[in-house]
C-alpha cells in the first residue's frame, strides 16, 4: 500500500523520530521556561489526534478504564506535578503506552493482556508518566511534538494531495504513523523517576525489572507484539543494568497484583473476539486487502456495536471500497457515539467529500475546527 496521507505530509517536512545525545542541554532549558498551563493546553489539544493515530480509544470497557485512571491517580499522588492526569484505553493489541505534555496518556489494551503482574503494568505507566513530568516531550520531535504537527495538518485537509475522494487509500487514522523517540538520557531518567513513583505508591518495584526483561526477550525474538514500544523505547544493556541498580535501592516488597487488575484483564478478554477481528482487519489493510478488511470490520461491529473507533475504521474502509454513501452513515454513527471529538467531524467531512457532497463536507470541517478551538 502506498504511503498514507499524513505520513507523506510529515515526511515532506523532514520530521522523523530523533535520537539525541546522552547529555542533552535542552532539558534544563525546558524545565525553566515551560509554563505548566501551556503544557496542559498543548496536551489537551493533541489528545484526540494522538488517540486517533494510535488506533482510537475503547469507550465500552468501563472497568478497565476506571482501573487505569485509578492507577495513574495513585502514582500522581507521589509526584510533584500540576497536571490533571487522564488515561484512555487504546484499541491496539500490541504492547505500548504513551504520554503527551500535560498529563494525557494512552495505553494499548495489549499491554494489559501481555503483562504477568500489576507491578509490570505500573512500571510502564510510571515510566510514561515520568516522561510527561520531566517535560521530555517539550522542545523536541517526540510523539507529542509530531502529533501537534499532525493536528495542524489534519485541520487543513485530511486527503492526500492529488488523491481523488474514493480512491483506494485510507486517510491514515489509527495506523500508528507518528511516533518519535526519546534520547538515551530521557529514557534513563524516566526509568529512575518511574521506579521511584511506583515504589512510593506502594507497588513492587521489581515489576520494572520484570517488564524490561520481558521486553528484551520479546525483542530478541522478533516478536511483533512488542515492536511499537521497543521502537520508541529501545532497551540496551545500560538501561537494564541501570534499572536493576535503581530497583535494588528499594525494599523487595509492595503490591504486585490486585482483584481490579484481574477484573480488567477479564473485561478485555470478554471483548477478545471483536478486538481480534479489528486486529485482523488492520493486517489486511497493511496487505492492501481492503475488501477483506471491510468484512472483518463488519463482523467486529457485531461484538463491539458501540465502539466508535471500529465504526470509524468501517467508514474509512467503505470509502476505500467505493461505497461513500454507506461511509457517511458509518461516520454519522461515529459522531453520535463521540460527538465532542473533532476527529468525528473530520471523518464525516472526508466521507461527504468522497460522495461528492462538498457543501456538507465543508460544514463538517468547520464544525471540526470549531471543536478544536474549544479544546
């Protein structure tokens, strides 16, 4: 499949994931000049785009969502941070998590299904939280910076330049095309701060070692489940040694599991058949098999009838399969399920455009821009 629209636009601006020196002078400057209110505003505006580009959030797993937010609030109490923390569950079966400026976070459901203990899960949350607290995403081309640029690009237009509406291309939402890489010094600092956060919050810090060893093993075996997290948080011998040394400073005690942890895993497992079909549909998209992807998505909706991210995927695929009028109905369902999200209106604008309805396309785009300005 050809490059997706946003990938082309971002690449044209020369922005890719970056590796920075171990000694990174930008961080000390950022710490001094950054206004917490601006960080919060930045993250709030970027959040809908980050969620869309990561696969879309799952809204129909309330126990898991409440559990994750409870964990992050527990960690936040141990941190000296002015941010209003929020976390969403992302519709992606791979191991990954991310944090935007200002305390907005996303966690793939795959992380919860792959960890063996609650402490392993918390170690990832604490690490990502530390990136936000230490302002690692400010002033550099990390995930948050690239998402911010993507938001501006999407506001201007979500079709690839020169592409006619209804061609066999997706507009690129949920395809994980934007992801930057932190510097080695940022990774080491986030490891140290994350371990301290989880230990002071009462979790077993040995979970951090267990998680890193698990990722290292999966990475050495070429396991695709862990590639997204490893792509942005590479594990080196130095990192593993530093984490072990940091964890050794704390007592080998603390919470490693809870009833809520197992309840969250069970809730995801109960939705497993539908989530698996979505994953299969995305693999079919990667292979350019759009008609197969559409059929898989339609089957997934029978199990996940109120998940807006699945309806959104169906709308994109209907356009790709030359069914723009049906795509409009799916996009209207997306807006019904998620009315305050600018992505819903941007998708509707795209579908109207594919159907040749320029007036309604323009109106939907204007509504999207209005929602963006309110964020």
